């Protein structure tokens, strides 16, 4: 089954899935470096929102785990969406499977799927293997009155969603995790940029406030 295979893929096998970016071009916890954006259409708020946070993340990435509570705090404080995209790095052994698990929890409710992602980030140091991940997901499911299935993704549909997010990230120009933007619904580049990459998390709140002021969202 595809889900089982994703839990046992070595690096070459993951690359054969078509994830595509050379391993040396992907890394986590990078030095601040502006992303050269190719697909600007991906950097827009959800329908009905003027401002949002957009992030590409890897559930096994330590810097993503450090960023996660800051992004949550910002989304709650400013009452804006936080759009999360999967970008499992090939050298992280269980991140692809974790993203598939999160997609299964999404099928129960998007809120539960995001809660699972948050829980994985919080427990990240204790998850050392695919077996640890499986046990963690089963325990999380039980705590929410669910039975975690033996075959999470028998038809490969959820894995396809993860790979689609990865491909979208490639089209944008993602090279590392986390990559975070504050995005707006503005298209008038002469007056304000429709999106700004968050290179230093200490600036996140100020960037959101600026975006809200420029769009009249506050």
C-alpha cells in the first residue's frame, strides 16, 4: 500500500516520487535569504480574507517547530488565516508519512488536522522513527475518540495531496523550511507589495500590522 511504502522509503525512493528538487537545494533552519518567487498566484489570501500568513512546512523540521507557536499566536492575535502547505524534505525520514497522517486527520475535520500538526511539532524530539510516528498518531486519534486505521491512505489520494503541495512549493521557488509570507489581496505593486517574505520572525507582527493598514483590514 502506498501509505506503508511512504513509511519505509529511503531517500532515493522519495526522490523517485517526483518531488524533484535536488537534495542539496533543500534545507531547514536556513540563514535568512529571500526566496526568488516564480509563481505569485500561490501567494494570495483565502477567499474573503484581506491578509493571511502562508507557510510551507515540514513536520520533522526543528525550525518549523520553533516557528509554529509564533505563527499561531499571530494568526489568533490579528484574526487572520494561516495557510499551511506541506513541503517534506527528502532527508527527513518520517516527514512525508506525518504529512499523510495529518491529511487523514483533515478528513475528520480541518481543525483536527491542524491540531495534529501542532501536536507533532510539540512532540517532535520524541519521534525518532516511523514506528514512533505511528504510535503517536494512534494515541492522538484515541484521545479524540477515533480509531487510527491500519491503512491510512490505501488509494494514495492523501499522498497525492501532499505531493501536490510540494509541487506547488517548487513552482513558487521554495528551497527551505519553513518559508513564510504575509500575503494580501492587493495586486497594486506600485503602492504596496502583495506579499512579503518573513525573514526574521521578530518582524512578523509588524509586517502583519503594516499589511492590515495598507489593505484597510483593521
